C-alpha cells in the first residue's frame, strides 16, 4: 500500500514511551544506546580504534570521547559499518542530482549537509532509521501539531505539502521530501519542493498555484513569504506552517501565524539526525529522547546544567546503524528547560539558538530592494567544483565580499573564475546584475556567536 507511517510496531512504541514518561523513555534510551555501542565497536573500525581503551562491556556515554564532523569525514570508510559503503562510492552517487533520495546501494538514503554548516559532509541512513523518522513524524509531530479542524483544512487542500528548501543538491530536507514522493503516486503528486534558489516572485507564483495545506521551510524564507502574504501577493490558506533548519524567534513565529492565519510550529532536525525535536504550543522543542540523546556541553565538553545556554551539544543518534553517530559535536547552543513543560509533554524541552544565516537585502539598479535567501546564494558558491567552504559578506547596498576555502589540489584560479561566473549569473537572474563582487584575499572567518560558522553575513542595518 505504501501509506503506512513506517512500521506500526515503531509507532506503538513511540506512543507507549511517551505515555510511560521519563522512566519509559530512559529505559528505551539506555537499551538502545547499549545496542548502538556494541554495534559500533563491532562494525566500525573507527569506533573500535577510538574506544579500544574502554571496558569491553558497560561503557557509559560520558566515558566516550566526543567526535566532530571533520574527524568523521576524514575516516569515512572506517566510520561506516557496511564495508560496501565508501566515500568514493557515496560521492559518485550524489554527483548526479537526478539520484536525490534514490536508494544508494539498493537500501540506503544518502544526504549531504547544506552549505550553511561550513563543511560539507555525507550521511547514510539505513532502513531502520527511516522507519523511525517516518513513525515519529506521524505519531508525535502529527498528533501534537494538528487538531480535527487542521485535519479538515488539510483535506480541503488535498494534503498538499510545499517545502521551500535548498534543492539542486542532496540536502537532507529536500531529500526527505523526495524519499516520501518515491513511496507512492499520491505522495509524488501531493508533496513538492520549491527551491529557495528561485527568485521570490517566481516562488510566490508557484506557491499560489500549488495552494498547499502545509508549508515547510527555513524561517528566513518563511518570514519573507509572510511579508508577501501580508502584502497580498501571496494568497495561501495552509493548516500548518512548519519552520525547519534554522532557529527562529517567538516574534517571527507570531508574525507568520498572523500572516498565514494558522498554527506555526518548529522542527529541529539535522543532516546527522533527521528528526531530533518538535515544538509545542508553548514554543519549546520536545526532544525524541528515546531515539536521540542531546547533551548540552561547554567549550571543554563538560555538561551544562538545565536552564543555562550551552556552548555546543553532543548528539547520539540511536536510530541509525550504518553510520553510527555517538557524542557528535553538533555546534548548536541549546538550553534545557529545568522544569516540566506546561504543555504536558513528558519529552525533555529545549530551546536552540545560533543556527541562522542572514537574509541579504540588496539594492538593484532601479533602487528596488531584492531579498536573497542565505541558502540560495550560499549553495550557488558551494556547488562550484573546487570549493570547500565559502563565506559571503555584504559590504554595502550592492556589494558582496567573497571568501573561499578551496579543496586541496584544486586549481585556484579556475575555481575563482567559476564561482564569480555562477554567482554573477545567479545575481543577474534575480535582477541584481549591478551588484559588485569582490574577491577577498582572506579565508572564511570562523568566529561567530556560539562558535557556529556563518556563511552569509548581511550588512548591519544603518
Ligand atoms: Zn511543551
């Protein structure tokens, strides 16, 4: 049939775990962690090496060394637990955009992290993990977010789901939609990705024509769309607006709710763990703590108590086996709510800060302001061969300074030429042929609030 929300046994277990409260969640978390650890030590040469000095049985999470994206990507072939999965194979697979969400090695879902995280990486998900995420979307997000009235409004709009996300690459968000579209003919018609790379006026026209029941996207994109809705150019009547991929503020959420006249909720996921948490009516994100462990830590990876914002957060993904993620430095600043959330959800409640690039407001030759989404312009640069990492800094109303980190062995002059050419073409399409691009001598700058890399930096308002 293909209309199942994943395996029903997983769905039932999610409901039971939530009903049992912290004791039931902790029991599942501990047994899944023990399984993951023994699987990682058995199947991953990298973890076997990292954990060789730890006791063979019963190592605690806190005893394990934290790890980051750079270390994992450098040892990709040793990291994965299926020897048939290699970095070379995965890179060859994702080099073709037509293969987005197609089964990699006949059974895996493959995605890349978006350019906004600074360093590209590749993530492989197995069938079990996909089942868990599908089940969570259905049993937790759907149940918490939608009431009978919303379901009725969704039915009226044919359950159409519009996702305004970075397309043209194997990103997790657009990849997930494509994975769902590949499940059955109904979903392939009802779910659609609208690339944020498109000029805003095109996006508005396409969304008006599609008339979605659910609108998902980066808050930076959704805020621009809310402005379009208020201005009367966009005319959507969704039952739900879902913000994903970046942090948002309560103010921005309230503006969107007002503009679209519906419930606005936040979703916290990453390429490293597709579904981590989802927001409630009190604006707290509830962590699926039976399938993911989030440890807020300071600069030295020591635990940060509830109620204080952390420097970073360590993620342990309990759902995915093929590429174990254990105490992974995610880089987000997280604050854990010390007391139970008044919404009544027993899942731990957090807030996340510092995952945000800027929207650029550039001046066209005729004096109009054209708004450019950070992921849209960032991905134009990152998809240029030879580019490892980039940073775009707005230095004036119509000026951008471009910083590049090139891949080892790349032809620098050629990479720069290509980046300038593709960026110029992109800006021309947006009506911004007048914008000046300056090639910076310095590399991208790492320093930012909470240590999180920012790829796109707007000129501060005067
Ligand atoms: Zn809550």
